[in-house]
C-alpha cells in the first residue's frame, strides 16, 4: 500500500554539498530531501532518522518502499504549534508505534497506555470500561485526549475520557506528551496530552473476534478504500459485552468510526466522525454505600481539518461533540438519578511559515461548552426546560455555558544541533474573568551526536473546573461553585538516546501548582467535597527498548524487550485539613512495567508483561454497604499477563491470560479487582 503522510510535501530539495549555515536546516524542514553527495559525517547524522522512519512505517510499506531511503522525512509529532519532525522536535514525545501495540497484544487504548511510563490507568471494571487516565500524578480531569489533533475532552467530567469511537485496528501510533502543554493544546492539557493518530490505509477488510471469561465477547471490523488517487476512506465498527469481571460491572456497547482524506498538490482535507454507546454497571462510582449504581453514555463526534500548502501554511479546523450521560445511584430507581447533555463546539485556525529566522506559527481557537442537566448548572426557567428523550417525561432543569477564547503564538529555531521553541497562549473564559491570562513556555533540545538528544523545558498551564467540580450534588458528593482555574508552572529535563535496535528515554520534572482541585472527606463518615489546595510535585522516569532482531542483525528467539519505570512524589503545601482524598492524593508513587516478546517453535510468538505498582492513599472500607470507619492503604501489587499468538500474513490466532497469578487487589476504593481472566480470538486481514 502506498505510504501517505498527514502533511503534504513541498517540492523536493536537492543537496549536492553541505554548509554549516544556520538557515540550511530551515530550508529542508518538512520537505523531501534528495542527496547527491554524502559525507561520512552526514551519514552518521542521517542514520538514526532513517531507522526511526523505517520502524514507524514498516508495517504499512511494501518491501520496495521500506527499502527506499531517498526520502528522509519522518513522522511529524504534536510537540509544537508548528509541525516539526520527531528528530528535531524541541520536546520529548513518547511514541507507541503500531508494531508496539501488535507485539503487546493490546485490545483497548487503556491497555496501550498501561505500557507508558508516567501514565496511570485505573479501572472500576475490566476490558477498558469505567477507566480514569492521568499523567504524572495529575487527575483524570487534567489531561487532554485528542484524535488526530482534535480534542475530545469532555467538560462535564474526565471519568469517561476513554469513551471514544476508535478501535485498536484504527491506531497508527499513540503520542504521549507529558507535562504542562496549554500553549500547544489549550486549557485541557494541564498535565499532559495523549494524541491518537489513526491509520489512513490498511486491508480492504480486517476482522477481530474475541471471547472469554465472564461471558465477554468483542467483535470489530475495519475497511480501508482508495476511492480515487487523491481520496481515501476508512470505516470501522465494533461491539462488546460482558457479564462483568467484578460485582456490578456488566456492560454492553458498540461504536463506529469513519474517516476521509483528500490531498492534492496545494490542499489537503481530513474529516472524521464517530459514535459510541455504552451501558454498564457503575461499580461504586460515587460511593460504596450504593453498590448497584448504573450508567449509560452516548457520544457523537464530527471533526474536519484542512491545510493549504505554500509559503504560508494555513490549517483551519472545526469540531462538534455531543455527550449524553444517564446515571442512577440505585439501578431502576430515580433516587440520585441524573441526566446530562454536553455540547462542545470548537473552531480554530493555525498558520505557520518558514523565513530566514526560523519557523513561526500563530493561531486562535474558540471553544463553546454547554450543558443541560438535572443536576449541573444554574436553574432554568420553567419556560426554558425541555424533555429528555427516552426519559419518561423527565426534563432538563439546569443549564450552564462558557466560551473559551485562546490565541497562540510560537517561534521555532533549528540551528545545527539545537532546536528552540518558545510560545505563549493568551486565554480568556467568559465564566471566570473578563481579562486574558497568559501561559508561556520555552522548550530547548540539543543533539550533540552519537544518537543523543537532550531536552529542557519550562511551561505554564491552566485548567478550568469541570461542570461536575462546580455543581455536582448527591447524597455522597458536593461540588463547589467557588473553585478557580487550576494553574501550574512545570520544569522538565530529559534525554533520549538511540542506535540500531536500542532506544532509551529519561525524564525528571518539577511542578509548582496552585488552586488544584480535589474531592475530600473531612471525617470518616463524611461525604466528598470539592476543594482546592496548593502542591509541589517532583518525579522521574526511565524507558528502555531493545529490538533484538535489529540489534543482532538476524532473526533471534527474542524479539523485543521494553522496560518503563516512573517515580513520583507530591507534597501538599496548603489547603484544608482532610481525612481522605478521593483523587489528587491517590497517585502512583512507583510504577514499573516490563514487556518481553519472544518466538516459540513454528509461527508462535509469546508476550509477557509484568506491572508493579505502589499507590499512595487509601480507601474507606465498606462491608455489606456499611462504612466501617477503617482507612485501608492501597499498597503495592504486581501483575503478570501472558499472550501466545500464531501469526500468519492473513490471520493471527491468539490466547491471552490476564493476572496469571490470580492476584486480588484494590486499585480503586472497595473495588476488588478480578483474578485470572482468559481470552482468545482471531484477527483476519482479507
């Protein structure tokens, strides 16, 4: 299949000799480079970029294309407002490629992110349902989730962040940007961002069928078609259901996702649309005092992004997302029942150009957030209330809206082995202030040679309270309309080193945060209250990856080994004394992940994944639905997963065991996680 790229290439540039002028690198940014004469020094510099590019695209290129080294451009990562290739980006982005996902045998995005250092994935159920995702000690509300650069973050709550229409077969790569990123992605990216980049190509038909423990069944299909030389499209759909691996966690849901891509010499256009529908038992979602909670969510996504090619690249984009949420504190009862409908409309434009002093980008974005609810927002006049579809005459009685306007400016300089990226976001929200707040940042990278890259950055970020933070009220929780936007100054140092078959990354960070939002209990028998505090965070992480076939230049019994470790400490500097934190203080102090893939006789391949986690905080123990008054620490636990697959060009048969040692543990209050689970299935490519 012909390889395609998100950014249209400019006219090829031919090098016949090299100079040491600073502007030489600017001339080739984002352009195809043809080499006439290469020196030994230039070959040494180009080799790591060639290796990274070949690894990223090997699964989609024909053999002749994979071997063609005539084009040295590599994947563009979302680490700046102006697009830069990964090899010269000023900020370190952890990228999980499609072949990494295939080797690990993951079936959901949650499983993907469990492999990444610094990313915390907490599940109330199994198989990706009811998942909270956070980065480097932040909460699930403090990270931005994007699909092809389009934010799908829900201002109602981050609890359902992973409720999106992408199937694992749609994913080309997952980019994890850790640390404050407001000047890149807006106010949602307080502690980092996860950008899912989808595939444009693939087989005419791909089918995935799975089944196993607890009556679990998953089925999905995907097709990719080239309808014209300039237009491609993909369509995927999936269904899943389970009786639930833990008490009150049964679920049923489906999703569909459609994309279209048009590109010619002067213009490109990308469109995407998706829908998800999930009904599930919401095990202890708001309190263990109510063990029979239930929830149904629906999400609709439509987005379009275009780009012109020329001296000035203009990139307009627009999106609309509707999310509906029906929650019952007691299933089949109106006690504690809530209905919510959230609409988010976003329009923006980003423009960038190259000139003698570097690459400059400017942009603006307007984001309109609106919610109708029976619980969240200000009371509606009776004349403004309207019926909730399918709710038996119930009406939306409350409403809130806010408009967020942001302006962005950024300049990038690439000089020999250096890259400097500096920018600022100016932001004003109609619900918080009439004045603009400014959130600057500076990223610097240095490439001394020998495969090394060094990084340093300072960025400020902010996040608006969610509608749940402000207004939610139930028998177990109380929001706080007086909450102010969270703010953070983040410092980060990092290094990356790569050579044939070996890649390593290391990072350290320090963050000073104010007006941080948490939900706390002031006594053992209290409900949760939304409050604010001030804190310092410091952390470190290390990632190492070995590709044994590339390392030893031959087919070996061992295929790949990946090791990730992250450490974090958060010091609460100011805030009300509390008995228990429900979110902000329940971070992972230690997380170690090791994944080994090796060959077995025939076409068999095995993957073993070990996860060791030590979580801060604890939970109030409930017995028979009653509060015992005991605060139990989460502590440390280790999990071992295994997968064996029979791989053929057109199909893969696999069986996988989760939690092979049947360890029973708690990762969320009073939700005893399941023991051993067994799944099996087949993936077909026709």
